[in-house]
């Protein structure tokens, strides 16, 4: 569980992220969403893909599940902050996110193995930059605003990426390094 052990809460350097994944029923589409809070501002990030594209990429016949997209959401958001020294807390309503990343659960499917490996590498990079990543479970559909927003984004067929605005704000903060 060393991936979570280095988390240090510092108000000026803290990034709060809620992630969610979705199998957009009846459409053949899969999606992910991230709702991000930084310095009392809110940012959105989401993406949509076809089930068939995912299957081709990983050479599998498996349909992509909601839990897989939960991991994809984490991967996508950490990719955006891999070159920072931010202290990041990521909230997910699927406990498997923490359990797969910590190694408590052993992934069996090739794509889960690949995604968890990539997430661990990103966490290691953020840690080596002087930042930290903490993964926290939050109860889904319980009125948590951040989790509700991430859920909506994961199911939406629109693509949002307000990360460039956030990165611009981060680069202007002298307490944060952007490598």
C-alpha cells in the first residue's frame, strides 16, 4: 500500500479529483469522467470511446465493464498531472480502484494488468517529482457533489477537457513545480 503512504495535505498544493467510469448502456460506448477541484475552482474532464475500439486495442472479446472504465478514468487524470509535484487525492466510488492499484487484488485480464501498471508508474512519477497520490473510496450515489458530477460526466456523450485551464493556473503557482 506504499502508493498511498506519502500523502501530505497542504492547502495550496492540494488537488481534489473525483473519477467515475461508465458503460453507456445500449450505445456500444464507454466513458469516463473526472470532476476536479483546485483553489475553489471546478474543472471537468471526460471521454467517450467505442467498446469495439477498446476490444481491438487489447485484442479481447470481452465487453468493457464499468469497473474497467473506473480505472481508465484514474489513468487519464493522472496522465495530465504526471509532470507536477502536486498532492493529489482521487476519490472513486468503486473500491476495486484502490484494491487493484495497491495490489490487494490481482488483475487477471490483460487490459486490467496494463492499466494498473500504467497507473502505478504515473503514481511513482508524481511521487518522484515530490508530489503524492492518495486513492480514497467514496460511497456512490450518496449525495456527494464531486462523485455525482463525475458520474454525470462519465455517462455524458460529450467530451470535456478543462485541464489546460487548470494546468495554466498550476504553472502560475510558485509553490508548484511543473516539469
